[in-house]
């Protein structure tokens, strides 16, 4: 059976995902969903995403850090120097999650089979962006709206897309 390559991200209306190497929002239910979906799986991330993690490695997951800097290693994480190597290091994991950041999302988008997108219903200042989802390549298979909490978190929709 082929490996499922899934991308997971919280994305604003202007495709923002981060500012100053931090997530744009703190939405506890979204973080719980992220943990539930990725637990026991292999997660691939870039160096800056790795550096932003409050706990390294993410517990209960195989953590692979993708870098293009030869010889760079990450304590408690497995280092990969190419997309192909990162996927190979995932071994027999049935579903691999690409968890950021912007550059890593762009590299894996052509290979991904599934997108788990939390669409944040706000425009946010950002310096890191998610690649545009091409409607002709993806089909929305699930959508679940959640009302935000005034002054705490914006409204958002969980969306799952499958490649057509």
C-alpha cells in the first residue's frame, strides 16, 4: 500500500500561517486535533518549525527535520537533507504528516494526497504563508465550522481535501 502524504496547517484567509517563527493563533481545540491526527505517525518539518516547538521532539511521533544545510543535525530529531530522504526515513509509516513551515509545505504540495486545513476566518499579519490550494487538483471531502470565542479566538473551519 502506498504511503499517504498529508499536509496539516492552520491557514488565514490571506494564506498566513506564521509570524516571527510563531503560529498566528492559539486555538486549543485545533492543537488537540493536530495531536490526535499526528499521534503515532511520522511528522516532517523544517528547521524553523523544529526550533519553534515548545517540546522537542513531539512526543509519540517520529520527528524528521528537513534542512538543506549539509552536516546540520537536530538533537532528538532525525535529520533529512532532501524530500526523498525524509520520506525514506519514515519507513513503513502508513501516513506521513507535513507540519510546516512554508517552504516545506511548498516542497511537499506536489506529492501530497491529503490536506488537513484549519481555515481561520480572519486576515492576519504574517511573514510565512501557505501555498495556494489549486481547486482543480483538490476535492473538499469534509468541512466542519466552529464559532470563535469573542476576544480569544477567531471562527474557523476544519477542511479535509483529497487529491483528485
